[in-house]
């Protein structure tokens, strides 16, 4: 199995030590120095000096979207737009797939579900269990959803400065509003 690092050989590498990591001044990476881990001097198969063997982290940026299978993708997309301030940012020309984007840039891909009926579920079943919807004003967001007839599974709670309340979208997917007193690191 491959690690999250790829070994590379770069002739004439000139590392500089910065904040306990090595950086190569000659490799642009989004305007930032490229982090590398200096391993050891490296020779190529002919025995000549081939520079240094380096490890570069693979540039994983994060989760681009989460997919939800729906019996009616367009209707569910409209619900996310009307109730949670998402916007439709892509509609497939060849299927019923719709992407919706939240104000913070996170996206959901809503795809057409197969004809199999959905099994009953609980908040602790294996797999993805809920989507946390970050809000800046918990009380206003909660009141708006109540006015729109959203079905809540719990009462609002406050724990360690975090406010949460669980609810479902029209297809039964679990979500919760979340306002954190202090963001996670």
C-alpha cells in the first residue's frame, strides 16, 4: 500500500531549514514554499550523484462533496436551496444529478436513487450518519426551519458552548444545525 508521500529525486536541490521542516525555495506551490522531508543523499544507478531523495506530501485538499441518493434529486435540491441557503451550482444534462453549494463552499451531489426501498435507520447505524450545517445565528436558523415545517428529531441543546438540534430533510437524511462557541482546531 502506498503511503501519503511520494519519493522524488531532484538534482541540485538546495534545502533551507524553516520551522523544523525543509523547504525547497525553487518549487512553487500556490505561492507557498513546498514542504519536503529530507531523507538522505541519493545516487542513481550509475553511481553518479543524483541529488537528494525527498518526500513530498500528496496534495489532498479535503472532501470536495458528499453524495446523497434521492428519489427526486431536483426536488431535494430545491429543499436545500429554500431551507438552508444552498445554491444550485450544477445540473447534469445527461442525468438527474444536481450539485448544490452551501455559502461556505461545501457541496452536496444529489443523485437519483435506485428503486430499492430505503431501510429504516437510526443516528448510530454504521456509515455516514448526519451532515452538520454550520450556522452563525442558531436561534434564527432554528426558527426559520420550524416556520418552514421541518421535522426535528431533538430539542435544541447546548453542550460545552456548542448548540445543536437534529432534523431530517424530506428524504429522511439526518442533519443538524451547529453553532460552535469555539471552532475545532
